[in-house]
């Protein structure tokens, strides 16, 4: 009986370990942010860091957000969850070729404006991401400096930083090995009687 209870506890714990995460830092720069009351979008932004891989052009980052639910693109506000967020690699410096991450903003997105002492305006976009399977995948923060003018519907991106959470392959291997072991024990138990 003790073995059965131990096996049941092990079987319940293994799937939890499969979601142990590591994170990948992703950085991008350049591109154009456009926006109005319907939301914001980024196109043409160059990926220059993906984990330990660094280079002048490793791929691209693009996104769209939901519509503004408070505030506006010029003075800052809150955007609805939804939209898209895509990171695409070009196969250089060990970065995969093709879509690396495809997801959406899982909750409201903040579009904040700060006026610095010298009169310039600094905008940040910050929101949580989920991958296409609905699993929490990280957060993204993008920054732009519009100089002394406010955002007028289109501007260049200063920098972007995204932190992606990914399941560790070693942990997934542990899960598979554990499940094979549990299946073997159960099979043995059935044939021993």
C-alpha cells in the first residue's frame, strides 16, 4: 500500500516539474511604432540579442495590441489584452530560423509617458505575454524617446526587452523517464498477481 501511495504522489509531482522554467532574454531595436485609439503596432524591429546569441541582425520582433480602454496613444493609457507578439529568427549565430515565439498579450498593456527634466518625453509599453498554447511566457517592455514632442501616431523604437520563460528540456526528459518508470512498475504489479 505504501508503494502505491508513493507512486501516486510521484505521478502527481512529475507534471509540475515539467513546467520548471528557464528564461531567455530577448532584445530588439529600431522599427516603427504606429498607433491610434485602435491600438499600437511595431514593425521592422531588428532582433539583436536572443539568450547568449548577440549580433547586429538575428531576426525581427513585431507586435499589435488591443485597443485603448483608457487614455490614448499621445498621453499614455491602458490597452486591452490581445493582439499578437511574434519573434522571428533568421538562423544566424545559433538563433533558430523561423518563428521562435508566437503569442499574445495576456492582460492589459500599459503605455506610460514620462516627461524628463529636459522636456523630452519617454514612452514605455509593458505587458505580460502568453504563448500560443496559453502558457505564461514572459513580459515585454519597449521604450521610445520622442524628444520634446509627444507621440504623434508614428515614431521609431529606441529599445525593446522581452523575457521569455521556456520549459527546460532536462526537466521534460525527467518527466518522460519518470512516467516510463511508473508504467513499468504498474505493469509488473499487474503481471505478478
